[in-house]
C-alpha cells in the first residue's frame, strides 16, 4: 500500500537496503526509533544474495581491528578502526548463531553460510521486523532537501525526501547506497550525488576487486588458457608501496581473474606492471638444472611437473631454446625460463570495469565524517555508511564486516 501525499514523519530515513542499510535500520529500529528504509530495487540485498557463490562470505575471522590498514584501503584506512573495534566479526557471528544459521570457515578466516546467502538476508529482514522498520521497495528517491534549521533541531525534521511513494521528513538521513559496482543489480551514483549536494568531498571512484584485461595481440598466446587456474604469488608497486598476495590465479579470454587478481586490483595503478610467480612453492632454477642431469624429456614435459601442462606448453612456445629435450638445453636458457616463470612481469591495459567489479574503491572522503558516528561533520543529521564511503576491504568478507560495523556505529549514535 502506498502512503498518502501528506509528509510522513520519521526519526530516520535510510536510503539503500543493502547490507549496511538493512543492518543500520534493524539496529536503530530496535533502539526504539521510527525508521523508514527506502530502495529503488525490486529485490532486497542483491549483493548479499550473489556473494560467496550464493553462500555469502559474510565476515572474516582474521580481521585485525587494531591494524585496519592490513585489510582495508582508502586515503585513510585507519578511519574504520573505531567502528570495527566496536562491532567485530565475533559480534556478527553471534547474531548469525542466534538465528540458528549454520556456517563454516574456508581458508584465511572466510566465513560462509552453509546453506544459502538467503539465510543471511532473511536474518537481516527479521531483525528489521523486530525493530518495526517500515520499508518502501521499490521506491525511487526524487529529491532530498535540508530543511531550515530550527532552534530545537533535535525535535524538528531536518530533511525532506520526495519519493515516488510520497514525501517524508526525517530528523536523520542515512545514505547506504553502495558503490558503482555491478550496475545490473541496481548500483547507481545516488550516494555520491547526495554527498556533493551537501558539500562533501569525494575521493575518485574506481572499480575494485576486478578482473584485469590485456592488449588483444599480446594476450593471444594466453587466451587459449582460459579457464586454467593455479596458485601464485602476485605483486605490484615499488619498495615502499609494495603489495603481494598468495592466492589463486585464473586465466580468461581477455586477461586474468581469480582471487589473486581481484586482491591486487585494489592496489594496482593504471599504467604500472604487475609481477607473478607462477610456481611459488618450488625453486624452479634448481628443479630445471637437476632435471637436465637426469632426464631426456622435453622441457615442456618437465615443466608440467611444476605448473599445469597447458601452461607449460604455452610457456615453452615463446622461445625456440625451450622447445627441445631438457638435456640439450643450455643452462642460460633454463635460467631464463626459470626467471620468466617466477617473475612474469606484465602491464594490464585496464580492467573489466564496474560490470565485473565486486566493490568500488574511493567514495565519500573520510575526513568529512566522524569515525565514531559516521555523521557528516558539517551537516548535522546526515550519515554515510558502507561502500559509499572511501573504505574498501580485501576480498574475503572484509567489505561486509565494514558494512555491519559502520552501520552499527551509525545506529548507536542516532537520536529521535
């Protein structure tokens, strides 16, 4: 049922019914505040639904709240320390357990629902129901205005929001609209436009946790490897800015993907190279030189003991000196092969963009917000939480934990 044309009054209007918006609405509603949650999409929490292969990697046990720079990027990753220390992965796990949702840990602290991401969504909706949260969905926000200041700002609505379901007023406005990643499930730039409308600075937005692409001609020898995956060590940056990840790499028709690439993409700078060790568990030089003394096999066959056979065949095809029995190869050729295999340096031409990116790097400048409450320092009653803020986590549940933590920090500070 649609509301009437008269302005309805709420303590808090939250725009965006994703992870952060749902959790903030539930937490604030259970504190006794009158909450309206608005989202333009037909379905709620699509990003949760598709995350973790449909099982939602909802947090990460390895998160170090004392050193957020280890797992988060942004102009000031220390900004998220306050929120993360006050609502930890253990706190969210306790909520999951309270709702009887079975879950398990994969590698590197990643926690997933045993059955489905739908269980996490149902939990959040149940928490909203417990807080008597009103939800309008689908509902388009047409205009947001800050009302004239009153001598008693705590009791008079500060914001007026025009929607296609009518006009509402609220003392507090929370922006939980997410980023630009995966537009097919409803991503928009509304949150950034609202930040600009109220004079908040933005950090340049870029796709994050995203596959990388390479020039078609130079990539041709590797396009045939599409679908092949293997563990690697991948790095980028100079000595001071160096970042490395030990994760799985996936070849695609247009370039590289897999956890290794997604992780490094948040640190990669356009025009700079990445380097990949395709055989990180072995001393390749020692292996090849030893094989030369005892084997009559082709180099490709010996290489297939180190990396997948398809990759070995593609690799030796690059140099005639590698296309012979290993016993006939020069030490120099084998050293060159080992060096290239363990330090494959290449420069991406770009990424697959927001359509394939899991998150958006950049957003509302954290210098504009209170790290305790997520409230805009110069605009009372205006809050930004979750991905819309310039805080981006690593792959593996860190971004969801930021959503829960920033939402909880905001909810605790809201008043009627």
